[in-house]
C-alpha cells in the first residue's frame, strides 16, 4: 500500500516483501533502520538496500505495518 501521509510518527514500523521475503524498517524520527541495524536517510534508500542497490520509490515500496497486507 502506498504511504500517502509522509509525516510518520516516531517508532512507525514499515513492512515490505521482496522476492517472497518479508522485511521491516523502523522510523526513529530522523532515520529509517532495517532489522539488521543499518540506517538510511530515506525509505527509498532503505528499500534500495534491500533490492541490492536498485533505485526504488520508498513510499511505494514500504507499507505501514498493520495498514494493509503486503
């Protein structure tokens, strides 16, 4: 599900599936952290890291956890 409200609350968990594997990303107010601890300045950079460096629109790649099945 596309994230339309880009003003995420502190601690918001984002979820995505890529190649049938589920991923999580947590927003800490300034950065987006993957489960392995890597931090990124944008959801797009976090999504790109999961996709092996392929550019992506993070607002479309991720969904807010619980908003809709991924």
